[in-house]
């Protein structure tokens, strides 16, 4: 693909989108999820359709952006998008069907919510396959290569981070607002001290819970 550059002179993440737009696929949905590696809470996915030809400066893989920049871009994407869908799969679902299938389920739910507003012509998915008859492409490292996927990663990340603030009020002993449910030293130590909450993914906690049993 030919690298394209935006009006500010930097390479833009629209190579995949431009090829689809030129082929007549006007409504391209980017889909991504966050929280796959967490010990606590939901996997959250987003599906985003942006207007044809729109360039949003600064959009990138959400993990490469500061919290402040993600929040700024979240508002811009929300304002500019044709449609956005959010999907979630909780910890009990992760334990029941495994994390890969739970992530796919969250993506499917995000697409279903988006499709209630507009039916996409094509899906660009970050390294996954969504259960849908709509034609799609799994893009490895898609959140760093496609603006649509990167926008979905930002929407999903900010949505999940804000959920973490709510979950922290319900389970303050674990510090969820700080580490967002990931397996930090402080989080592991809190699980050993207090045990697992109803929102912990028990299928992820074998070694940690064994360590807790050894202490009591």
C-alpha cells in the first residue's frame, strides 16, 4: 500500500480505509477490545464507523497515548463518528468460555450495537475474527495501522478505564482505579490479602489463590 500523509505532513493511518473506500465500501467499521490481560472486570470492545476521508490527528494505538490525550481523542471521535457501538463480556463469561471467546463475544456485541444505528459495509478488526456475515479483515497490530481500529481502541480503553473508577468504589481494597485490573504487584498482593472478589477472573488466579491458601 502507498503511504499517505495528512495535511499536517505526518503519515496517516488510512491506507486500509482508502483502499476500501475506493472499492465502494463507504461505511468501514474498526473494531478492537481492551482488558484481555486483566485479572479483574469486563473485556470491553468498541466498533467505530468514521466518515469517509476524515483524518483525526493524533489517533493511534490507545496504549501509546497518555490518558489526557486518549480523553481528548475520545471526545473528538464521539463527536465525529457516524456510529459507535460498545460491547462487554464480564468475568464470569471469561471463566465460562475462555478469554479469547469472551473477547470475540464483546466485539460481536459492540458490532450489534453499532449496527442498530448503521450497517457497516466492511469490518477492520484488530487481529481477530468477529462472528458476523459482514466481510472483514483481521489486521495484525491493527490499532497501529488503521485509524478506524485505533479509534475503536481509544473508545474501548477510555470506556473501560471509566468503568474501573466505578468498580474501584465497589471494591476499594484492590486499587482498581490505579492499575485497571492488571496483574501488578500491588494487585496480586491485595488478592492474597483479601481473596478474590466476584469480579475477579478466577481462571486467571490459580497461582495467586494457591499462595493465599498457603498463608492461612
